[in-house]
C-alpha cells in the first residue's frame, strides 16, 4: 500500500507499507504549505493507494493505561457521573430510561457531587423495579438497591461475603454499600454478555489508537486468551501490552506482550510491607516491572519505599496516575528510574470536583505534566478508560489547556505543548522529554506500520487536537 502526499515530520512524502512495516519513505517532495502537487512516486494502479492530500501521517497512538474488558462491559451500562451526569435530575433521567443487561441495571462513574451519598433507600427511589447497581468512579465501591441486595443475598449469613465488604445499618441489614469486593461480586452476579471487543477495537481505531496497555490487575490466563482470540480474529486490531498477575510471563507474542505486574495500593488498606517487597521481587524475577496504582501521596511514598527496599529494580517499574505528587518525591522517582503514566483527561473530566473537594495544599500537585518532563522523569499518558473517556485527543487537549469541563483552570503551570501532549501517547514512554517546539515524530523505514493519518497538516491539527481530524488508521499495515 502506498500513502501519497502525506506530511511526515513537516515534509510531504510518499510512504509505502508492506508486510506490516514501513518499507520506504520517498525523498522530500515539498514542504507542506500549499496544496500538494503531483507526487514524485510514479502512479501504480493499486486501489489500496491513498492520497493523503497533505494530511499529517503520525505514528499510531498508544493508550498507556486502559482496561479493555471493563470498558467493553461499561458500554452495556450507563454513565452516572461527571461530566455526563452532574446533578440528581440528570441521574434520574438517565435511570428512568436505562435498560437491563442480564437482569440488572448497571451504572458506572458515580461521584458524590452528583447527588451525595447513595444507599439502598436512595437507589430504591430511583428504580425499584429491577436490581440496580452503581459503581463509584474510584472503582472501590458499589451501591445497590433493595432488589439488588436480595439478589446478592447480602442479608443472608451463610453467603461467604468477604469481611468488611458489606456495610450494615444499626439493625444489621445491608445498607446498599459494598466495598472492594469485585471478585466476590462476580461469583454472585449472572454471567453478563461477553464483552464485545470488536466494537471497542473499532472505536479506539477511530481515535487513531493502534496500541494499548491494559492495566487490569486481575488479568490472568483467561483474559489473555480472550485478548489473543480478539486479535487473531481481527476484532481487536491494536497491538496490546497486558499487565496482570504474577506467573503469566511466558505468553508474549508479536502482537500481545506481557507487561508489568500490577499492584493496587489503597491508602486505608495498604498491604503488609514485607509481602509487598516479596511481590516486587517476584515480578522482577519474571523480568517484569511492577506498576503501582497510586492516587495519594502516601500511596506513592509507600510504593517508592517498597521499590527501594526490594533492591531489584529492573527499569520497567511504573507509577500509575500519580494523581497527587509533591515535588519532594521527584528525586527518589528519578533515582529509582520509575516511569509515570498519568491521565490529563481527568483535569477536564474531574477537575471541577477536584477544585471543590481536594485540599488546597494538594491542588498544585494534581496530575502534573510539565514538572515531570522538566525533572527528566519518563512520562506517558493513558485514559484509564472506562474510568475516563477513551478519546486520547481529549486528554491531549486537557494537557495543553489544563481546563476543567466548565472552563476553570487547573494547574496551568503544568501545561504541555501540543507536540509534547501528542508524545504522551507515543509508542515510547518518555517521548515528551525530547524538547520539540512544533515538530511531530517522523517515521522510520522498518518500523511497524501502525499509523494514524490526519485530514490536515499538523500545523492545523495541533490547535483543536480533535479526533475529528483522524482520517485513516493502519494497524500492522492494514487499514482498519
Ligand atoms: Zn486504571
């Protein structure tokens, strides 16, 4: 396949793809500032050829933090939190039309700013005709209505409910709040419709995404088999790196790599420190990094202390989110060689809530970007979808304008240039550290033909940073 008249690193070129690779890039024809003239490569009568008409041809985007199965499942439920749903009447109207899946109504992304604390009484008032469960956007809590409580047998004493998982009122009845019990919940819920990775793969391709890192801690052999099948059948065209449990290290192939061992840290319930060190060493023993979920400063400090104590650092360790990161931690992060993978989209999606609810001393430390790049820390971006929206362009825009959904400014001193924002989603973590004013990454002969073609030159696309400019996407040389 030949892509003619594409803008590659600021110059018009013809790019040929074969066997999943970029096999040639023509000599410069002309700088991109007027309408492209005839291409320098002789025409060949191939229907596959594309005239890029001067649009930028970029390396495909890599979402470095996503949860595919949860995202596919979330499309069956409905959103209950900002920015889609911001107050009680909006929540009522979403719920009034919600349709069940496998007998349950299921909402996600709830936050207290919508309608305060939820319990079974509040949920019964919203819907009492079907079992209803709504997930808090932190992912650690579910709210269920009375029919849901009955269906899960939360008031029965012989049901194997994990200790502390079910909150009870003064009379000992379940309040409707369930904490950190997803594994157990799965055993109680009807098998839901298998996640449709094909719809998701197509949606992500529409954003120009050609590679993904799935950061789900529970990924094991079963999930890997599903990913592999989805890739083999073409349902999931993207290259995938899957994090997960220990002991899955031998499953890598060209399209599916095994990534770091994911460790969730939760400040109110931090794990035993020695056990944590043992897990870090075990991951390193599998030649894998560890990726710590850290949203508070205490969680980052705990993770760094465990990495330091393990003394087995492998250069592939990551902190996910780093939502609150005070500068006194930078030196230790640099010295341990830990990468940061963060979510600028939360500035837009959740920023208004942060400005109201986060302690003012922590506001300047929220979802830093520029500070990391200036300190020389390796930085990447991911949407954390379904906890965030899966559109990396929205994340890039928030990285540049640092604006919340209602237009308030959040940490403007942490803003990146559009080119650095693009580099957050480059296949290589840390591409943001290369100072580049207006240059976008070029393409190399021999590199994988995972490409994103825009309908305009980069000089135009860099302002709106919108997925609307994605015109075509190639995964391993195949247009998807
Ligand atoms: Zn996540």
